[in-house]
C-alpha cells in the first residue's frame, strides 16, 4: 500500500518517528508521500525522504504552501523572503514527486482568499514548469478551485484532489476534468463521511488514491482506538478496507489498484528515495 498524504514532518511524530515508520511497514505500507505545507515542512519532508532505513517504508516528499499558510507566505514575501523561489529550489530534489499541498480553503479561511488564490496560482505555475503533478487541497471551494485549475489544465502533468469531502456534483466535475481523488479516514466517519461512503463507488478504479493525512483524521472504525488518538500511516489498511466495503470490492484488490495508481501518478519508478 502507498500512503499518498502523511504529514510526516509534524511535531506530533518527533518523539517516535522511527517507530511510526516501522509500524507502517509492518502493516503493509511500503511507501509514504510526506506532505509539505510550507517552506519549513517541505524542507523537513525532503530530509526525511533521504533517510530510508531497513524495515521502514520508502519515503518521498511534496513541496508546497498550504492555503492556511498563504497569509504568512505573502507577509514573508513582503519582508524579502521569496517563498516561491524557496519552494522551487526544494522541488529540484529528486525526492520531491509533487507540488503541494496547495489549493483553497474557504471553510476555515485562515488566510485571506486573495492571498490563497495568489499562492495557489503560483504553485500551479511551478507544477507546470517542473512537470510534477499537483497535490490539491479543496475545502468548500470546489468551484473556484476548478476555475483556477482550468487556466492551466493543458500544462499540468496531473492533479489529485487530496482528502476529497465534496458532494456528487463536485466529484463528477473533478472526474470530468481528469483528476485523481484522494480518500482518507473521512470515509470511516459515520457522522461526516456518510456522503463520501455513497460517492465512493462512482470513482473510477484508476483514479483512486488512498492516504491517512496523519497525524489527523484517525479512522473512527479503529477498535480499540489508540490512547493518543493520533493517526499514523499504519492505519492506512482501515481506510482501504472501508473503501473496499463501500465499493463492494476485495480489500486486496483495492490495495493493489491504489498502489499501482500512486506509482503511476507520482512516477515513482523515475523518482529517488534515500535507498535508490
């Protein structure tokens, strides 16, 4: 299995990161994509990707600025810190397989929307320039996310809508645009995930990717739940099993298909991790 979105550089993992990686490998997770959400975490994710060890998953990274950090990126730019240049430099690493996490978040609106749009566009342009796929965050912003992406669609190598939580119309629109869909433990939430459970069978098998978004979004189906309530990549099988149940498919088949999709999407045969 491949976890295409884990916040491996999060301080939540500082105390036991090697153990987290070993547990993931023991659970059948062979590869992780460590998500960059700002300049600092992107650098840290690349560093982690260069430290593969026996008995642990192979690690790759993304480089980008999350919409929550768009305000900070803009303010840093005003102070002379050129974040686009920094992200572009990080993206030159052979460990970096995508640009992002980037996009729009009109649910929390932690950053002004104009700042989010600007930071999003500049990262799409970087994805086009580098030929790397785009790792996109969309929360209550599908219409505008699609409109912005449409300006660059012909130049984009590929795009995944990370942690999809939208409605049927939004799913159909993203699929029509040719994008991949990332499924997290949201599908295991009997309260918030009911809509996603209904929509999961509509996603073509070759467009599905699975992710934990750890340390967030602990699958609520896990029993017993970890005392820490922290999610980690070892829990990806719970996402795969729930997704398979929703689609009435064999979990092993879903695991293999999403593994193959991730290798193709991120071109992992061409990228470098610490062991390659």
